[in-house]
C-alpha cells in the first residue's frame, strides 16, 4: 500500500514503500559448490538481450556477481532467488531544497497577494535583497502564475497541513527537531551510461516488422535471450510472478512482475496500438517545453501540437479516465483544458495537486517562492462519446473524481520520478481495468508503460541486492 493516510482533502503517500513492496525477486539457475570452503559467482541476468554494441559496462550497485554459499547436502539447488530493494537514500529528503527564510516577508503578506496586486497595477515591484533593491518587471505569464497561485494557495496549504499533521502523529514523518541534520550529504546518482532515447533513435534504422510481427512478446520462464529488434518493435510482457533482469548495451534493468512496456519514441508507437488492449486509465506525463529544460538539455521536449498527436482516442476504452501531469505554467494548463482534452473527446472533471514535502513535513520549496513551487498539477478527465460494447457482465458504475484534492509525498531525488497513482485512482476506475502510463520512466505491476526512457528508473544501480536464498 502506498497510501499512508486518506482524508477528505486527499492522500499522504509513501512512494518508497510502494516500490519496495513490489516483488523484486529474480529467479536464477546456478550450480552450488561441493566444498564447504568454496563459493560460486552467479550472473544476475535472467535474460540476456543480444546487443550490437561492445564495451565494458559501468560499475553496478546491485547486479555484480553474487556469492552463494553451499547447501548442507552439497547438491544442486537448481535455482536461487535474488531479492532487490530500491535505494533508501534516494528518498532521504530531510531538508528543503531552498529554505523559506528568504521568502518570510512574502508569506506574512497573505501568500504574496500584495505582490500580485502591485504587479497587476504597475507591472513592477521592488524586491529587497541583501545588497540592494531592484525593480522587476513581470511578463503576462508570470502575472498569470501569481494569480493562479493566489487562487489555489489556501487549498494547497490547508489540505497538505492536515495530511502532514497525521503523518507526524503516526510517526511516518519526523518532528521538525528530529533528524534535521541527517541526510545532508549529497546523494550519489549513477551516470546515465546507457542512453535509452539514443537507442530509440538507433532502432529506427532497423528494418520494420510486419503488423503481425509487432504483436506482444511474452517473456517466458525458459527464455534465454531476446533479439534486440524484438525489444524495440514490440510490447514486452513479463507475466511471471517474479521479476526479470534484462541486459541492454551492457546495462542491467529490473522488470517487475506482471508488467508490460514499449521502449520507443512517439514516431514508433504503433506496436502499442497493435497490442490488442484498450485502456481504462491513461496517465500522461508529457515532456513539456520550458526554459530550464532547454538550458539543462536534460531531456527532449515536445511541442503542444506533437502532444496533441498522441493517439489517446485509439488507446482509450469507453469512459477511460485520462490524467495529465502539468507544470505550473498557465499556458500548459489552459492548453490541456481548452485544446488537448477537447481534441481527444475528453471532458475535464477535476484538478489535483501533488505537494512535495521533506521527511520532516516541510515544503521542499517555500510555498510563496516566486520561482519554484512545491507542487505540480494533475488534470483529470473522462473520455466521452465512445460506444460501450454489450457485455454479459452488468455495467460497473464508477465514481467521478472529485475536484481540489491534494497528493502529499516525499519526492524521489531522481528528476521527474512521479508518485504512484494506482491506489489513489482505484475508486474512479472499474475493477481489473487496464492501465497505461505514457512517457513513463519506470514500470509497475499491472500497468503497461511506454516512452523513450521507459526503463530509466529500473536501472539496477537504483537498487541494492539483498541476501539471496534458494
């Protein structure tokens, strides 16, 4: 369960526990030694993908050779199970990214309303710094953002405060005075030594398969290898109750049980349309264009027109619930409401917010910061006008998602690692519904995931190997 607390205002989530309750166990064959003083090294690969590139792989946290002691009878165990856990330090967010002291004056002025009023009248306000006073002229986008923040500020503050208080009472969150100075060391993140998006570009040079050849490929227990072309041109399914390990260009990735994925960019999404599924919930995290993305070159972005061309109408089942993550830029929010959803025949129903906090219950950014905000938005809508096919089963009525909810959680240190929504959405989709995440960077059981970095956060460097057992 990822839900720590549920109140009328929303949910307090534990993203870290959600990941580690996934059955990250990989079954591996090996021959145990016959001498009590010997040990054997076992590869952690369950599947080895054929690759066209050579070179040594980077040091791996969890996938190096594993030592397994001999069984008492000295015989052949046949297989053993290697367990993995997500790195706890990646969720050890103890201190805010920016301390709220700088913005204390703005917080005391009723959430920055004075700043908004002043900006609206003179389009210029004075910001007091340590050295000098400077005049700032706001453009229309910044004025819109300030007006929107003023509108939702009390909802964010009141809703998250209630959930944070419950988290402190239960012990899930720490008291402010506790463990404040711990976890201040910088988190060591692995190098992105395998460019998944680059591989998707490379895959375009491969000869195309026929439509029949693009059907879903299931990874069976006895599989020994998967051709590289199959990986890039088909939806890959792990229907096993165990995880699987694949190696791609020398890098290892963990696949959760009961998960499916397609590694491709938007130009090669056809295999997803051919997989034979219609989805009851579609979560979309578009790579929105903004200045920081351009400066950092962290990932490629899509224009609004390109996002609009995603074939959601073909993927969506009747009454499909569509959830789109949006940045705090008002033009993105307006685009989703006024252009994107209408073009997909999706009716907007609700707007939620994800509020990011530390383990001590503080906002990761000051609530009234003029730059970074501690929240992101989600726009929820439902597909309209699709005929429901007759069924022998009685129609299941699902609740409409309520407006104005907040999702509060400690974020992952990995950029754009969004919290899980499966438990939060369960009351608003039919039982056993098919779930799809677009522009995903990780996998989860029971979901199909698509994107050109869909395996990124499944890299074994984000996990630690636990004590194995037969």
